[in-house]
C-alpha cells in the first residue's frame, strides 16, 4: 500500500499535486506492484501516467481533480482527429503499453471540464488506455470531463463494472468509447452524459471484437448505445443486453458503418427505452474518413447479421430539436446506399409506442435524400414517409411478433420500403389491429 500523503501530497489545496502522486505510482510499480491510495480530500493534478501492476484506489470522499489549464496536459504521441474534426489525445489519466492496471474505490475523478472552451481543440479526456492488457475500472465515479470520459484504444481484456459517470460540463463528452479493442465487458454502470453514453468504434485498422455491455442504465442528451461513427477497422461480435435507456434525444440504439469497415454479428436484446427519440438507427454509408496519418481511404464496407429482440420503446412526444432545425422524433430507420445493402436484419418481439400525428402523408415524402457521404444521424432523413419503419437498400429483413402503436393518429403508412429484397413480416399488431402486409406497406415506385 502506497498512500500518496506519505509522499507529500497535500489535500484541499488548489495547487497541483501531480509530482508526488506520480512518484507514488512509479514507486509502487518499481517495487513489483500494489495499491496507490488516494485518501479522503481533494487533490488537484495534471496528467498522471499509470504503470503495470498498479491499482489506483480512491477512498470514500476522495477526489482527483484535473487542472483548469490546458497547458498542464502534455502532448502525447497518440493524437488523432475524431469524426467531427477535433484533435484528440490529451488526458488526465494516461496509460500505454501496460498490463494489470486498475482504478477502483468509492472516490471521484473530476475533469474540471467547464474550465475549457466549448470549441477548444485537444480538450483532455478523463481516462485513456492505449494498447493495454488486463484492465479494470470498478465502482469509481467519473464526472465533468472536458471531452470523452473513458477511451480504450487497442486494448484487450478490460472489465468496467459498477462505475458512475456524469458528464455535462462540456461538449463531445462520450461516456465510454471502446475503440479497436478485443474482449471488453461493461456491466452495472450508470451513465448520464451530454454525448454518446457507450460507443463502440474503430479509428485504427485493428479489428474491434468481442464486446459485451449489459445491466446498465443509460441517459444522454445525444445517443445511448452506439456503434460508429468512426468505423475504419472492422467491428464484429457485439452484444448489448439487459439495458435501460431513458431521456435520450439523439438516438437510443445506433449501428453505423460509414468508413469502409465490415460490421457484423451484433445482438441487441432485452432493452427498454423510455422517452427516447430516433429509437433505432441502422446505417451503411460511404463517408470514407481516415483518423491517423498514412491510413488509406476505404470504400463503402458492409453491415450484416443484426439481431434486435425483446425491446420495448416509448418514443418521445415533446418537440425536441437538433440544432434548432430538425424535429428529433423519428421512426426506426434501416438504410444502406445504392449498390451497398444492409444484410440479414431481424426484429423480433418489439413493443413500440410512437407519438404519431407528426405530418400528413404526401408522395413527395418518397424522395428521402440518400446523403451517403454525410455524417450519419437520423434527423438527416426527416421527414420520413412512414411512422414506424423506413427500410431502404436492405437485403434480408425479418419483422415478427411485434406491436406498433401511436398515441395520436398518423396518416402515413406503417412501413415504407425502397430497394428491399427478401422482406418477411409476420404477426404484427398495429394499434390493436392485425397488420395487413399486402395493403399497408408502401414501396417507392421508381420512374
């Protein structure tokens, strides 16, 4: 046990304690490993470097608080450009090429995120692990990050359990980003953010695979569960199950491939969404973005083998808006692009309540723009020509054992299809009436 106060750390002083805390971490590592204890009190710090075989343990009512000055966060080698064009890489807690590292305890890590400007480049992440092995985050509270809260890049065998994240101090502040990783488990977490709560992505060419997220409660002003949009490397074998999503206005579940990756084998089961807009958005596009130097531009990838089962949804009724322009309400969207279809999607046992009464149906609504090169978000396809499902450029889709309802009457059709092959619909109830497949699916009639 290595208590930071034994190395000279002073609590409750707005003076950076970085040096003595780092000495405690390095000493613990040099002695073969152990636990570095952060006792009760507030300790201000700039970037700390984790080491192998070291557990950073925050006791109850202890706080690690990040510096307010961007200059206190050194530049690192692993800088990249994210999907919205911001330089990223700086962080408060940093680890690279280490193993058997953990952060535990009942204390709090606070990024002091409101001290940084909204559009400031390279705002620091809270915690960042790069190319690490055997990582554990457990029970801690993470709050007020200036950018993403937790970023795992190229990391294997990580367990994140029982942590609490609250991050609304700045923009682009995802909760947990799993980036080009393997064998990651996230469970029993409570996450409330302004941006995506949990996001699986691939900025690197390394395959991102075997990711399991379960037994979590998620809330976000933006998205809750997301795959993408950074999708340079392939992504496969993703499982989201037994998750509660609430008060989320930029999409409940989003599955996206736009930078050339092969995204496949995704299961989403036993999910409840309450007061959510854009509840399910599945998108194959062709933005073809790169994130690091010397990456080759990839053409449109593939998106296939998606299972969504046992999902209950209540779509938000109030008029939330994206950038003051697009209503955030929308149906379930599954759309590829011309020549590149999404393949093998199964919807089973859904119970969805839509607000209805959004707009009247006109044939002009058939012409929803493709926008295959744009940043993918569901409002870009608004208004939709149907109130429940919009299906376009899809090969092999099954919809069965599902109840679809509207609070208010909606004159649009239930399902709209465009370039959909092998569509199977069975046992669908719409507003307490059996769905008539032959008359109630509207397909775009090309000239």
